[in-house]
C-alpha cells in the first residue's frame, strides 16, 4: 500500500503515513469493517436462542419421582433411584423426594419382613 499524499510505501494497517503524517483512508475502512464483523459475530453468538437454559423442575424430577413411586410400591428400584437421585440432584425438593422414596422402601421392607415371619 502506498501513501495517498507522498506516494511512499506504508504498511497495510497503518492509519497514518510514517513519512508525511497523512491519514490512510483504507486503514480506517479496514478498521471499521473489522469492527462491524466482530459486532455481528458478537450479536450472532449472544442471541437468546443460543443461551443454555437451566434444567427445569419437570425435567429434573424424573429420577426422584421414580424413587418415590417404586419406594411406595416396595421395589428395589425405589432404593436405587433414590440413591442415584441423591447423588445427581442438588435442589432441596428433589433430594427430599429421593429421601421419601428411600424411606418408603425401608418401611415397606420392614412390613414385608414382619408379615413374612409373623403373619
């Protein structure tokens, strides 16, 4: 690239000629184009549809709900889902549901054992 005023060779990204001090209009255009490009990229990346949505309660309640159901039915799956749910979820409501499922399974096991031995 050459200076528009003095004609000497200057760098492509130089905003001013180092020899005569004249402004380089092409560098300003390149700078503006780069700024527009990065602005478009930023806007494209930060659209609402690109955001990661946090897990909703209905999605996060599958395992605790299974723990509760199987715990009440007396299956070993109540214990398994309860333990998995306690390890996986951090929300208090999910942990409580897993604990209730495990407790229901334990109560069912005691009643089943009592009925089998004494009933």
